[in-house]
């Protein structure tokens, strides 16, 4: 349940501005995949895994906070790309996807939200796994559509940014992401 105002959203916007729409969208797909993974764990009743994630949430939050700090410093120091974006390479897109997936999956509280949603709606309680699959698929599809809309909107505005404004956006994004890292580490302690 990664929100566009959270670290995943900041990364998506920053990557769209720096590397183009595809990079931002693929970053968003990483967040959507993590949401779908947590939704699957909650909906299909994988209690051993969900218990493990909740039992280890302190360590996971600290790890996620460290990852956020790293990504924040990297974003803060990043030089803006030229206006014309080269075709992204597969490795770069894999990094974009993977880092946002890790960023989102390191928030085990998300599984609590899914458990609440599924329990409240009765999905997964009756053992009807088709309902769970439809709901998890809807979560992924809805999230993917949101990331597509966000990255497309931001890419349309991209040409209006000067290099100095893009540098400030990178610095602001880096500071916000690092701030979320500090908050994640603080909440774990």
C-alpha cells in the first residue's frame, strides 16, 4: 500500500524526472509488486511467513531505514540527466524495480493493513482463494495504473524543468527519502 507521498512515490517522481517515464513506472511496479506480495501473504493465510515478518519487524524496519538513507544520499548527490533521456538499460530498470520493491517490502506494517482489509471484508476467511486472488490482482493492477499515471504526468512536466531546478528536485527528494529512513529507524527503536 505504497502511497505516492511516501518514499516510493518520491523515488518514482525523482526517477521519472532524472531518467524518464519508464524508469519511474518500473520503480512504481516494484512498489506494486511488494504490495501484491503482502496482500498474498495476508489473503492466502500464510501465517508462518506473516508471523515471521511481524516478529522481525524491528530488524526489517532498521534495514529499510538504512536502505532509505542510502537511497536518499544517492538521490541528493545525483546530477540531473540531460533533457533527452536515453533508452534505459535493463540493468538500470532492474535496479529501479528492485530498490523500490525492497523499500516497500521493508514495511511489514503493510501486512497488518491487508489482514485488516481481508478480515473486514471476509475475503480469505471462508477459504475461497478465488476471491483472494481477485482482490490481490486488483491491488496490483490498481497500484500499477496509479504508478503509470504518476510517471506519465511527471514526464509531461519534465521538459519544463531547468537543470538547476532538476538538481534542487534531486536534493529535495534525497532529503525527504533520508528523512523517511531516519523515521523508519526511530520507529524501530
